[in-house]
């Protein structure tokens, strides 16, 4: 299963003629290709798959997704806390 997590673009640069960026995923910085998003700018939220930024999200969409992922983690934690090994 592939899970897309929003991240915020913190830097944009060119590498060998390819538009690239650094994205902050809650303190973890990763590099991604921005060729598919010529309109992207520093501060935008995006979804990355296989090293390519695929779409831009509004800050509201990004926050809602991150909140839902946190809730899923809490639910999974609660479900697993009752499991005996």
C-alpha cells in the first residue's frame, strides 16, 4: 500500500537542468522533482510519489490530511494496545 503524506516545499533549485525542490515532511527533508508542477513555489504543500511532486494542496487540505493520519495512528495504537502477544 502506498500512502501519500503532504509536505511543504522549503527550497526550489535546478539540478542538471531539472527543476528540483526540498520538501519538509514534519522535520524530515526529502528531495523531489518539480518538473510536473511548474507553478509550485516555496511554501506550497505537495504530495510526492517516487521522488516526483505530483500536485499542490491548499494548506487546509494538507492540514486535514495530516490530522486524519494522526487520528488513524491513534486508532491503530488503541486497537493494538488490547492485543496480547
